[in-house]
């Protein structure tokens, strides 16, 4: 199993541009998550999904959108990129249920200039 | 808002010493607790989880949970330079509309010097 994969690894955006961060998992996990991590900070939840067709906001959803059309894929869309969105983005997944550990992708480093 | 607080660090210990990492949480109903290790520039990886009060040992790592005090800790015995990383405490929401979500602390940076 590849686990959780993310693309791209690194991207530079200009202010106002848009992009989609890709996330795919091959573990048949129902739950998927998007986090951002700023330097010296913990992980902040952006959006999460409990299954195909179901998404919900996390702690910091403004400026982002998600969709979940399949179990495997959970893309994160940035519209009108801003410098405040410069961060490292991690996708994670786990099986349904409380207490299940999350498995993380390698991350996407985004720089907005 | 569920709060997870960690000792801010950075923590520096000599090789062979015991490193102690602490975490407190605000949601008394939390049932599942995790410790992740994150090397610089890498993604978090799970090293321990604990659900019950008391101690749980795995090799050089021991997780301790005290639900009454809302406190969870991680002890690393015989610390090695390869243990140098940031350690993230995470608490699971086990009920209601936030079921399954993890809440992370800011992390404690550990340096083990030879």
C-alpha cells in the first residue's frame, strides 16, 4: 500500500491565483482530513470528510474548499491565494470510529507571494 | 473549543537520559490520546496511543494517562540523538458532531545531545 499520497510536494503561488492540492489514500479509510501547519505551531484542521459526498468544516476553513466524490480522493481547493495561506498542508485518513489513529501524507509546502 | 496544551520547550537532554513530555487537555470526555513524532520537514508519525488510565510501555517509550487530572505524558528512556524531533500530543473527540477528530497541541521540540 502506498498509504496517503499528496501532490505537489512544493508550490509557489502568486497572490490571487488558485490551485488544488491532491490527496489520495489506498487504505479504504472512510475518514479523511486536511490540516495546515504553520512554523512552530501544531496542526489546525481545515476540513474533514466522513465518507464520499460528506464534508464538514474544521477550525480554519476560510479561503478553502473541498469535495469528496470517491472514498480514495479528497482534494483541497485554494481560491484567491493570500500570503496568510503560506503553510505546510497535510492530508490524513483513518478508519471510521473513535480512537482510530490517523495516517498522514508527506505534506505539500505552499508559498504565496 | 477543545484545548490541548503542551510544555512549550524546547527540551534538551543528554544522550541516555529520560526525556519527559507533558500534555493537558480541556475536554473531560476525551477517551483516546496519541503521541506523534515529527522530524523537521516530515509528516507526523504515530509512536504511542493510550486509552486507559495508567502506564503503557512500548520499548523505550512510556505513555502515562491520568483522566482525573486531564493529563497525559510521554517518557523516553535512554534518549538517543535520533529521538530529536518535535512531539505532538493529540486528543480524540469521541462523541457528538466532532466524533473521530483529533485536536493537536503545538508540540514540544526535543533535542538529545551526544
